[in-house]
C-alpha cells in the first residue's frame, strides 16, 4: 500500500490513536481529514497538524454521516483511505445491579460496529474508483480475548473483526485493501478508566499501521496483542485467564 500522496479520512481523529495516526500520515505527505463530535476539540487538534481538514461529524448520526459523505464526494474526490477509528467503551460487570447492559451494548455496537458498516457502504463506490485504496477498521486485542470489565465493548470489537474478514474477502479482487488494526491497552484518555497509563503510547500504534501499509500486512496486532494472539491460538482458555487475571483478583477481594 502506498504511504504517501493519499487522501485519508480518520473518524475520531481529534485525540488518542486517531490523532497520532493523523499526525504521522500528514507529516509523511498525505492529506488527512479528521472528524469528531466536539468542534472545539477538533479545532484544537487540527491546529497541531499540517495538511489537515477538520470536519465536525458524529458517526452514530445518520444525517451527520450523510452530510459528511456528500461533502467528501464533492470536495475530496481523490479520497482513497478510510480509517474507522471512532469508538465507545463502557467499563462495568455484567452481574452488577441496575447496570443496564443492554443500553451500554446498544451504544457500543452503534459506534464500534454499525457506524463502520454505514460509513464504509457510503464511501465504497468512491474508493473503488481509485487506483489504490484501503479501509482500516480499528478493533482491539479484546476482539478475540474478551476482558471481563469490557464485556459488550469486547463483543462489539469481535463483531467488527468478523465483519472485517468478510469485507476483505469480498473486496479481494478490487483495488480496495482491507486492514484491521488491533491495539492492546493504549495510554489515552479513552482508556483511563481501565488503567490506560500502563498502556503503550498511541504513537506506537500509528507506527504499526504505517509499517503494515508498507508491507501490505492486513492484520496488525500492535504491541503485546501479537503475544496474546499467539497464546489464544495455542490455548484460548489460558489466554482468557491471562487477560482477566488482575481484574478477577480485584473482584474477588471485594
């Protein structure tokens, strides 16, 4: 996959992993379009980047997505990379009283899974016109080894992982490559509640994506996701135990 002279859309590009991807790819000679719901936060992020366009947009809002895709088709007809990075996570335990797991799951699936399908479907006709194009779906280490404190977030990422593999097969004879970026715990504001301070820097995840583009490596298991994935292949039960050992100790001590 070519890493320069691309026009790239990054959802959730105002902070965390999305911002670092925008920073790296814009510095390397690409035009980057970042979206987010918070206009002030988006403007602050754009002011720190070069060769960037900021568009306020909510991936979970149908009208907002339609307005975004209409503008892209009009103003950025050379768009050839879509990075679905926007995400939502709720930290809770399934057996907690009044937790409303259904509502939390509905919000997570809307942001992490269904919104990705909608945006990809809307922009695929444009992507297919390009000599070379890519879709990047940002899932997670919990797509294949769930975390006990992120039960429905993990389920939404597992759904995204399955969909991504199907999409890759569907588009294998087109000009559109399909990548999946699977970070472990990352030190961002998004992951503060689950101990993100102990995670890898978001810039490391951006570098992993860059390197994968250069190699056409479609499944990108950044950081210790690769180790967890290999453990999962050898023993799903052991991988699940390792992933949740610390959290289970905390729950047992209560």
